[in-house]
C-alpha cells in the first residue's frame, strides 16, 4: 500500500492509504503504484483519484506530488472530494469567472479569471461524471 498525505494551506486534509494514485501532471496523466520510482510532479487543476477497496475522486487545483519509499505527499492550494462539491456553487463560480474573463483588462486579471474558470470547470466535470 501507498501512504498518502494531502496537505493544503489549512493543514492536513487527508492521511490515508491507497493501492494506486491516478493524477494529471504538467507532463500528462499518470498512475502511481506501490514501489514506483521516486518522482516529483507538478499537478494540473484536474481530477485526483485514490484507488483502494473503494475509489475516491477529488478535484485538485494544481500543486505538487512527491513520491518516495511508498509515501506520496500532495501539496495543493485546494482540494474537494467529489461528494463535497456543491454543483450549484461551482456553476455560479463558472459564470462569474466567464464574466470576469470578458471584463479583464490587465494580464493579471486575465490569468486570475482563467484560473478561476479552470477550477470551476474541473469541479463541475468531477461532480457530474
């Protein structure tokens, strides 16, 4: 088994074990199994799946994943379990991000709106599928 620790700016979100971790890094989709070689990944805003006897799906907003000696540490600005996602709130966030994207005048505002939109779409996709 893989020991998994997920940490956000608020502290430890989850400490558990898994047989497999499915994630999406900047280099592409990846599955990590027990005894995988040590690795450090930059995560995209995407779905993170922990597979053990049950499958747990999460929406992560980027971050890093380090894996060494069957211990995975995930540092992410935010994470939500599929069951925690409020679809109505995510749809509202998407609408606001789209409006902000249209109104953005500076590159910082544009980037901020793009990130908010990506996070909202990710949450919607994970909740609906």
